[in-house]
């Protein structure tokens, strides 16, 4: 998080309070950390061949923090989850 969601002041360090408006932003840092942990778990699940689990974990991560990197990973996993069509001999 680069800016306070209340007053939009630049955040210089990971502190519990915004230096400008004194809003408590510690919970937001915890949520960002949880989102990162979920995305890391999604990558591990994908590497282990557990695609459905990976997609679910990535979705949960996006629910907490929607950013470009997470969206790319989620789309990547979803494209691999689509069922493969089987062509029949005619």
C-alpha cells in the first residue's frame, strides 16, 4: 500500500497510523499480507498439480487485494482449468 486510503497521503513506512490523518491502517497491512500468502499458496498448489485448489486460492487472494499481478495469475490459472474438448473421429 503506497497511500492512505482515507486521506491519500504517501506512506513512507509500514506504520500502524497514517502520519497525516492518524487513521489506523494496521488491518490493511494484515489484509495485504494475507492476500500475498494466499497467492503464494495458489502458486504452490498449481506446481503440485492441484489446479482447482490453485484457482480457489487465487480468487480468495483477489477478493482481499485486487492488483494487476494477482489478476494475471488468476486468469492464467483459469485458462488452464477449462476442460479440454475431445475431438471424435467421424
